[in-house]
C-alpha cells in the first residue's frame, strides 16, 4: 500500500518535471514555426510516447530508491568494514568500466567520431579501420572512467581536496589540446560528457556518498560527491592522449 | 514490438552492472543482501522504467527534436536575404531561444539529476533545496547549449570557449563555500545523459549543415562539452547566493532578538 502511495506521489512529480519540455515544444510548434506536422509523425504517437516517458521515469526513480541506492551504499560500507583497499579499488574500477563500456550514447558517438577522423585523414576510409578505431575509442573511454572512479575513491580515502585535482586535470587538458590533432579535440571534449549515463550516475554517487559516510572524519557533502566530476574530466585526458600517441597503433592508420 | 527490443537492450545495459554488484556482494563481501526482495523489486522497476522511458523518448521527444532543429535552421524559416549578402549571426535568434528553452526544460526532467539532487538535499540537511539546485543546473546547461549554437554559427574554435569556461570555473571555485564544490563539479557531468544528448546533437548537426562553411561532422561536436561546464559555474553561484541569504537571515534574527530584548527592558522600566 505504501508503495502505491509513493508511486502516485512520484507520478505527480514526474508529470511536473516533464511539463516544461512539452510546453517548450508546443510553444515553438504552435507560435513560432506554425507548420503542420509531417505525415511520419502522428499526434497520437507523440501523446503515447509522452505517457511512456512519464510512466518510465516514475518507475525508474522509485526503483533507484528501492534497489540501487541502498545496495550501493551498503556495499561501500561493507568494503570499509572489510578494510581491504585493493578490493575496494578493484570494485571501483569494475564499476566505472562496466557501466561505461555498454553505454549506448558512447557507442553512438564512437561511430560518428570514426567517421570524422577518417574524413580528417587520420585513419584510412575503410570500414575495417573505422570499426577498429570506434572500438579502441570505446575501450579508452571505458578504461578512463574506471581509472577516474578509482582515483576518486583514493581521494575519498585520503581526503584530498577535489578542486586541486580537477584544476590540475583542466591544465593537463589544455596542454594536451595544443598537441592533439585538431579532429580529435571536439571528440575528446564531448566524450567526457557522454560517459556519465543514467545508470552510472546514481550508482557512482551512491558509492561515493556511502564511502564518505562510513569513513570516520569524512563528510558526505564534502567528500561523497566528486566521482562524477572526475569521470567527466579523465576521458578528455585519455582520449587526447590516445589522439596524440595511440592512434598510430590502429590498423589502417595513415602514416 | 519496440518495447520488447528496448527491454532486451536495457537488460544488456543493466546486466554487467548488476553482475558486478552482486558478484562483489557474494564473492568478496560474502554477506547476504539486506531486504533482498525489496532490492530485486527495485532493480525490476529500474529496468522496466528505463525501457519505457527510452521507448517514449524515441516515439515522441527525439523525432520532435530533430524535426524542430531542421525547421528552425531551414532557410525558408530564416529572415530573407538580399542577394549576395552574408547572413548575420543574429538572424538565428529563434535557434538560440530554442536551444536555451530546450536545454533548461530537458535538464529539469533529467532522471539522473533528480537522483543526485535528492541525495544532496538529504545529506545537506535542508540547506540545499533540490528543486533550486535543479534550476541552477538547468540554467547553466541552457546557457552552455546556447553558447554552443552561437559558436557553430560564428565558427570559432571550441578551445577558446573551453579555456574561458575553465577560467570561470577556477575563479568560482576559489570564492565558493567549500562544501558545495564537489557537488557543483558533479552536476556538470550529470546533465548530459539520456534525454539531452540526442536532442542537442540533432540541433548542432542541423545548424552545421545549414550554415555555409561549417561541416556537420567537424562542428557538430563540442556542444556537450560546453553544456557540461556551465552548470558548474551556476551551481557555485547558487551556493554563494544561498550563503549570502543565510547570513542576512541570521543578521536579521540577531537584530530582532536585540529589539525584543530592548523592548523587554523598556517594559521592565515602565513597570
């Protein structure tokens, strides 16, 4: 019964959250553009799609609160109690790598990036070279997110201030930008934003907050957040480095 | 039919993570999960919810976003040109307005941002209002996207914008209350996921294809990077305002307390 009530409340919240998107689109369609919808887009499909979005959002958020959040935090606490740093770091890497490698947005952007790089003449135009570039890019990004979560966990354990690490990361990004091939710069910057998906973010946040709560002398507010920030800077550095040094190793790279 | 394919697809996305979590729980920690039925129900809801959400996006929001990106950048829609004249960047004002509005509204509805802001509100013990935090992120995001569209129109290199944004972030970091910094940095990464990325990408591609001298493949990238940076700046700004207000509130409380004390004394004298 409790569940039904909280689901209903969540449904109301979801409706409120989606209203702005619908309003913006409706305003631009009806007031600014004033063109009939093309035949491929039926109004019924649109309404049905919106209902799906609302229902899906409601279930997703409630499910996170019931399942992923408590599980992630308990796991973090259990690792602290166990006291094994190496296992904790392995877990952190696995979590970052595992949640990124299957990320649909990353797969989509890697394919597009391969296209750009081939047009820029960094690799040959063949499908083979492009496929192996896209795969290598995905691996580089996934490894970098794993590494970022690992560094973030070490930071929480040691209590290092986050902003110094991030600023150092920014400086590194700017320096590497000067060296990297121009075609890779845009891709590298965007890959930082793509990695942090709907599943990764809540899970990694739960891990960080759980760890910071369990370790004495760490505040969840000051130390619990910051993992996602690292996970969005690290891929930029790794992809720029890949553009400078790794790209020649791909079969079909232009010499 | 799409729903079944989508259920399968999201299952493949969630499975590696579920395997990692349960693997570590049972093989390394070796303790049973607390409230297992509840956790399983939660996972089931995440899976079904995400699938519904994505199907809805593909049915309604994505085609709509693409259609509007095309309509807004189409040359029939833009103000007419005199023969041979070059288009001024301000001709694209509807594009900027749309970018701003769509950036703000999609960010407000972003599930992962909702999740993080709930967490932050819970931890801060009420100092941070989840809704205000989401509004701050949404404004930053909207500004970042608008700047991104403007960059595509102008054709300036992305590095300049990123450099300036980095400098702003660093200045803000030095001036903000320390407790907000990690949250602010996180909110940058949070904004760009499921809903926003494809709609922005469609807008960037449409714009780059329509403007002479821009290549869609080269200039389409870079919007996400800017959209990631500006929420950091606005969230720190929100924290500074909240801190300033709290300080003023405290000062006001102190002065009313002082007044009532004085009054009390006066009453006493009168007696």
